[in-house]
């Protein structure tokens, strides 16, 4: 029985990871259940058994992706100390992150689809994004908690918007121009 439970857990993890990559790379409407199941090495039946529906898969992928950010911010604060904001912003707007849509940040990749998602998915997004903004605000210097929180929202918005715009550009030089312009604005918003 333990082998069967292990295989089920592995299948569920593979399906969730494949869903996450597919939604980040292709968007909600750009990928179907069969393609996700195939990418996970599973059947469509297994997809439905583990994730319930395409909406369920999107909800789970969104949660997983935003939880990655929730884990990453404290990690950056610990690894980079007072320079964490610069390190995070440079990574976020960097070429490697911009070009790796399938493994890139869920805040940028999934936000447009969240706007059209079911209420429970939008609520999850609200809750997770508030947690992310709080983590950023805790790591900012100077100002009242309210001021730091507002600056955190502006910082996140500039990163997400800058990366979204750069990813939409077909011209690589123009994409680099967008991220290069967004970086100092994001840092200034954060008070760096």
C-alpha cells in the first residue's frame, strides 16, 4: 500500500509541476488538460483525479507559485542582508528570469489570468499577495509601517509590470530597455 501511495503522491506532484510550468509559459487559455497530463507523464484521467479540473489545477499552481515568492523573499533578506532589495530586483528584472517563462515568477506570469479566475482563486491571490507585500515591507528601511507597506506595493507593481512589459516585447533590445528603466524606479520606490 505504501508503494501505491508514494506513486499517487509522485503523480500529483508531477501534475502540479507540469500545470505550473504550462500556465506560466502559455497562460490559462493557452494550454489544455491533455497537454498538462502528457507533460507530467500521466493520463488525463489522473489529472482529473488529482486536480479536479483545469480551474483546480490553476488554483493549485497559483498557490504553489506565490508560496515560492513567500519563501524567496526571506531567503533573499537572509542571504543579502541590507542589499536584498537590489539583489531581488536585479534577479527579477534580469534577462534569465525574463526569458524563462515556464519557471519564472507566478506574480508576473499568472496575474493576468487571475483577473478572470473564479472568486476563490482571486481570494487566494489577494491573501498571498498581501503576505508578499508584508514580507517586502518588513525588509524595507525607514518610514512608518504604513509607508513601508505602500512602498512595497509600488516596488512589487514596478517589478511585475516591468517584467510583463519586457516579456511582451518581440525585440530583445527593447525588452532590455524596459527592464533597465524599471530597475531604478523600483529601487527608488523601495527607498534604496
